């Protein structure tokens, strides 16, 4: 290989290494920041749905008791 082709190869390797570092950084940002916020929102939705379901279930039990007792 000539010196120019070796230099070009070294430049390409350095560019790829830099791209990998940037990609790793972006993955870490998504993992640590964005996913945490999404998890909090999903947890809030689950809590709201749980209490809503519990309220509906309670109303159903009251309706059944009222229908059975007259």
C-alpha cells in the first residue's frame, strides 16, 4: 500500500471512530433521559386507569347489590 492510501485509511478509521462515539453518546442520552420521561408518563397512565377501573368495579358491585336487595 502506498503512503497516501494508508493515510486515507487512517482518516476513514478516525471518522468511523468519531461516528461511533457520537452514536454511543446519543444512545446514552435516549436511554437515560427520554426513556425515563416516557416511563414516568406510562406509570401515570397506569395509575389513572387503575383508579378508574376500581371506581367502575365499585359502581358495578353497588348496582348488583341494589338489584339483589331491591
